[in-house]
């Protein structure tokens, strides 16, 4: 069985090579549909596209450095009711795949009849920043890849990306390998599972052992570098946000629109507690709330919303930053939730999305544990 | 207007164990501070962090959660789940720099009326020494 393959890239057009590969998957009936990022009409954005015709892959650009929506939400919306009857491949970033694994464990998505293709990720820009770059260059993707391979970092990338500790896919059937390689010359495709190997076998592709070794070494270096950056950043964040005054200040511009919750791939509750009748309060109840303090900001219960959300989904936070991208007032929710999530995940030695076999911390327990939390 | 600070403690106690212990303390006329506002829940496992946070952000000075001892939960494993939820709650509060020691959980079984009284006495004293919850003054809550 083929463990890996090289996709030849000519004239430095990595996206053309990838399109050809994806088209092969359709043409050879490995899958009958693809979810792959596509340049949208007008060119200002690259959004996931559901493709059923091989001829319609002309705009596919999975390497474009932008992530408008965490694709886990899209896959969940598609597969929650029932899995697809046609075999499908989905092309995702590592954080999207990790979020999807969490959603599958939460029974909000299915991977049945789906081949996952994870792409090594150097990071993404905010949508506005991406649109800017797309407008001022013939290929924003190309420039981004060149910058990434130089290895000097890119200050324009979203902060959560710069400190992402999991920039390579953990559980995908296939991985589009880019780290440590020159995407202008060749792209590595790694098969991580029997399903992935089968796909490569069907396409008759092979080669790439040397490139794989090169990538592996580069990935180790990248992970070590990111871990250090994340640690530093989180400690700095801790100082900036810790304490009642700082917390109140950070959320003073929150208008409780709940966009962060809507954008979050993990928040899946059909009726969020904060949209339930509990919060349809009578006027007098508000007045009694105001009595307690003399005056209350309206709308109220802002901190309650955020801290509750941290409690409810923090263990599964993959640090994708969709929350912060969605905030109309640029509140640094991503770094706050990432910090809270990191502490929770450390407590349970849990890495969200690492494996379908890892039990969700809130759905299991040990008879002997956490003795420091409850006194006997 | 120097009103002496009397802490407001909210208690979530499970019906089967801690709640019964509280009743026992009452029938035995055990003395303990009246600052606690007891709320009966069926099981400590049903205490969602949002209830605790509601009390906390409303200005409660202390929140006590009581349940059955591990292995004795009336619903088998509710208290184990409660322990994890409380661990998460305390971790979140800690990360945010909020006083997580205003939230206390203890296993108190149905026959431990004295333990209940002692716990409430001890906790009330601790919270009194800590001072009022500063969140109680914040308007933008």
C-alpha cells in the first residue's frame, strides 16, 4: 500500500497541482464529492465549497491563508442528521479537523463515508487583511507560501495562528505536507490511515520518502518553536487579563451579541442556556438586580455569559480564534478562552481533537481523582 | 452607616445526603451561623456551574456545594461528575484571577449533621475574614 506520494508542481503553482490531485480523486471515483476551499466570485475571500463535479474545481485554493468559518461547523451542519450517501473528501486545516473530532465525540457530526484531508497550516490572516492582500497581489497564496518557507514569521498572521501548537493534522486520512518543503517544487501527500493508503493506491501515486523525512524533522522544529511561543504568549496574557478589574474592562465593550458563540465550532447547543426562558426576565426582576448595586449596565449578565461558556466548552477549545474574528468590537476573546482552555486541558491532560478515542473530560470520571477540589 | 459585613453564603446541597444532614443538624438544634441560604438539589451532579456563577456574580460572598461521598451517590455517579465540574469551575475562576476559594465543596453524608454544622461554621468564618465579594460592587457585570 502506498504510504505517501509527491505531487509535481510546475511553474510554482502549488494550487494547480492540488486541484489536479483533488480532480483525480473525483475522476477515479475515490470519492464522489469534495469539500474544499474555493476562491469566491470577486476574489475577496476563499470559502469552503461543496463540489460534486470535477470540472468545478477550477477555483479550489486550499492553501489560501484565510479561514472565514471553522469548517467543523460546516461538516457538522451537513452530517448531524445523517451521513452522506456519497463518499466525500473534506479538506481541512488542523484546527478545523480537531474541532470536528470534538464534535464527532459530542455526537454533533459524523465521519462516516468521509475521507479527511488535513493540510499543514502556516496560519491565516483575518478576512479583511486577506482581502487587502488579495487585492494588491496576483496571488496572495503564493506570496504567503513564499513568506512561510522563508521561516521568519509573519506579523500579519492572526495571533492565535502564530502561537498554534498543532499546525499539522493529527487524525486525517491524508495529509497535504508543506512544512519544511518547497511547495513551488513539490507537495507531499502522506497517508495516515488505511483509507488514506487506499486512496493513493487507487490513484497510482507514490514516492516522497525523502521528502517525508525532511518534513518530519521540520515539523519537530516547528512544534518546539510554537510550544515556546505559546507558553510565552499565554503567560503574558495571564498578566493582562487576570483580576476582576481587568476582566471587567476587557468585557466593557461587549454587547452580548453572542457572535463569538455562534462562530465557535464547539458551541453546538440548539438552545443555548442564555437564549432560554430563564433570561426572559420581567422588568421587576431587572429592577431588583439594579437594586443590589444601585445601577447595572444593560444589557446585563455579560460576564456570566462568557464565564459560563468557558466552563461549558473550555475543555474542547481548539484555539481556532473564530470567536475573536466574529466579535464586532474586537474583544480579545480568543486569547482569553485559549488561556482558560489551556489551563483546563492541562488539568485533565487532554488535547482536544487529538483522537476519537480520547474521552471528553466532562463525560467521564475516575473514582480517585481531584482530591484537592472537594474536601472529604 | 457602618453596617457590619455579614457574608451571604449560598448552599447547593443534594437532597439525599447533605440536605438530610442539614435537616439532621436542625432537628438536633445544632447551632451554626444563619448566613447560609440553602438550596436543595436532587444531586450534586445537577449543579451546573452557571448556578454557582450566577450566585457569585450576583455578589454572593461564598458558595458551598454539598454532596454524597464518592461511591455513595444516590444516582451512582452524579457526585463524580460534580467533582469534575467543580474542578473546571475553580480552574476557570483561578485563570481569570477571581477568588476561587469563595467556592467550596464538601462531601457530607446524611448522618453527618455535625459535619454540616461545622462546615457551615468554618466556611462562614473564612468568608467573613475574606471580606465581601468585590464583584458585588461592579455595575458592568
